[in-house]
């Protein structure tokens, strides 16, 4: 089975680990968000790609969810002693090495996709990790602070330095409209049996990936199942509500499904707390969605794959929804069977 997943950082990476456990034989391609990338101290930092690479490669700081295990901060302290900032973005000594290698390779002319592949040669994440684009795309946030007025700042400054405490008036993926998918991205999606949207941030992770021209259309042509990052009207961790509010979407499992829309999403997993949620044109199932431990996370991934298989079978001419099928009045193309309703 060929699976493509679009992924941000922590939420995406943890889900992917569950997916690997649930589908050990599958060929998994991960399309990573690069909108959060930032240049610091002359180094190119790709937080989401690195979180996926470290998590799947066994190098992640498990408690934190990002950064390296066994990390030390001597370089950061030395920079601070020189009065050189920013000090709000945590880069440890081990992590610095990754950014040095990346920056060196980029300066030598390698595209980010090739650099990422080279870094993964060391980490062996067990998936093919491709950045959404080799072009520069940066998520910017417009804020209006009383002392400083209205200005656009880098996403990381809003997210990490301000902890999203100032409302975002708008969020945009600068450069996305002119970007091209990285080599291999569209081919992987086209070859996929299923495309999964992990519980990553729907605005600044998945939304940014989908903003690269060509990706949304390629994904929409496949069987797509998403996992809600919103449980009971709140993000499980982080401040995704602040991003959703900025784009005028309510913080709810249904609102996020409708934001993706039935043109993109075929199936949607919501938590049991949201069992009553329905979204027109999207098959919604409820499950425990807390990625509390590896087994629970693998069960979520397995449920996403089950739903995808069922929906794919239903879309095939003459296909059926399977023995426990919940086919309703028919899929968008009218091939759905009438079956037992759950
Ligand atoms: P990223 O978008 O993948 O970089 O990851 P974040 O760590 O910023 O989290 C994205 C979203 O994942 C947030 O909206 C969280 O609410 C959601 N999330 C985090 N942990 C869980 C979980 O255990 N279950 C579910 N369903 N969502 C989660
Ligand atoms: Ca579709």
C-alpha cells in the first residue's frame, strides 16, 4: 500500500509513528510543511521537517516533542554572552549541527529536497520525507500591537516568541503562490492509494502545504482521510485556535472538516467527545483520538486507513463498503451502495 501524509511538526510526527506501527509494510511518503522555516544566525532552520525526521529517526526529545534528545545549550549561552539573539528560539548544540549541514548544502547549490534526503540518510526515518517545495515560502502573521502598530512578522515570532498572545489579523504563506511542488511530491500523491491528513495544524501546517499550486488538486483526486486536531472545541495542545480564528474558522471538529471541504476530504475522524459531528459530503467516524501512547496512536492511524479503504472501495465502480459498511445515499459520484447505517 502506498500512503502519502501531509505533515507539520509534533502532531504530524507523532501520528506518523503510529501510522508506521499500524501499516509496517506500507510505503509512506511524507510531504512536510516548510512555511515555518526560518533563518537564524545565518542558518536555515526547518522545524517541521526536523521534527518528523528526529521523531521517526529516534532522535527526538520525547517530553518536549521537538528538538534533540540529550541536548545541551552551550552555543546558545555563548551567543547570549555576545548579546546576539534571538534567544526565544531554542536551538541546542546537537540541533545546530543539523542546521549547519543543511545551510552548507544549500549554499553549495543543493535544493532543500536533496538536503532533506541527505539528512535522512543519517536518521533513516523509514518514510520518504519530501519538503512541500524547494522554493522559499514563509508564513507571515499580521499583528497590531498598541506600542508598535500593525506589522507582518514571521510565524515563529508570533508562535514562539509571543505564544500567539496577540491576535493574528491575518496569516499568509508568502511566496506560496509562486512556488512549485518539490520533485517527487506530485508523483507520490498520484501514485498513492490514500492520502492522510494527520492532526497537524489545519492553517499553518496542512493549509500551507495545500497552498503550493498543484498540491491541493492532486490530493483532492485521491481518497483523503483526515484526523481532527480539535477535540471538544479545543486544540489538544498548542494554539491552533488562534490560527483558525485568524482565518474565520470556528475551533471545532466540524468547522475544520468543512474548512477542508468535501471537495478535498472524503473521510474525517473525530474524537468520541465529538461523536455527534456531521459534515455534508464527508464520512465522519468517531474514535478516541488522543495520541496518549504508541498503541493509542497506532489505533488512530489504523482507523484512518480502515476508513480510507472503505471509502476507496465505495468509489470503485461496483465497489462495496465492506461487511461493516455504513454507505449512505451514495458517494459524490453516486456509486455508493445502500447499506446498513451505523
Ligand atoms: P503540527 O501542526 O503538526 O506542527 O503540530 P502541532 O504540534 O502544532 O499540533 C497541531 C495540532 O495537533 C494541534 O491543533 C493539536 O491540537 C493537535 N494535536 C496534538 N496532539 C494531539 C492528539 O493527541 N490528538 C489529536 N487528535 N490532535 C492532537
Ligand atoms: Ca477526494
